[in-house]
C-alpha cells in the first residue's frame, strides 16, 4: 500500500526536515542524478582552465543525460536558484548549496581515497550548474 503524507503535518514545518528528506531521496537512488559514467567527465569539465569552456562542456554533458535525469536536475536546480535569491535571509549562497547538494547529485561509483578532494569538485560542479543555469538549461 502506498504511504500518503501531508506536508501540512507539523513534522514537515521545519525546512531542515524537508531538505534532509530531499537529500536523502537523492542519496538513496540506485544511481545519482548525474549517472556514474558522467561523474569523471563532469569533474574534468570543472577542472578546465577556461571558465567559458567549463560551461560549454558541462552544458554538453547535461544534454547527454537521460531525459528523466535531465528534467529532474533542471527542476531541482531551478528551485535551488530561487532558494539562492533569498540568500540574505536563508544563508544559502551558491557555495553553500554546492557543499550541501554536490555529493548528493554527483558521486563516483566507488568512493575515492581522498574524500575531501572529490567533494570540493562535486560542490564546484553544482555551483557551476547554478551560476550558469540559463546557459546550461536553455528554456
């Protein structure tokens, strides 16, 4: 039987509970929103020395996502862009959102030896997606 829940219930009134549930949902997917085979290409794109090239390469990679992944990622990032607009109130800057969602949306199939190094690039990838949302996800 399908479990029904209401976001009007008091347990959901804390934004951290909702955000935690959202992050857990994405973390528990059998494969991340950015599929494993695109992890290395995404990280390589973020490492490119030319910022223009970074955006072009990431836009290419995003276009190669399966349609459901593309739509979900676009929808989530559009929402996170709106969250960022209220950064003065919620302290969710682009950098903070990258730190929170990077490892959830983009992770390697096998955990690397150095966790910190990978996490910085995962965060940068999400920051790049947010900073150039309109170019990476044209209307």
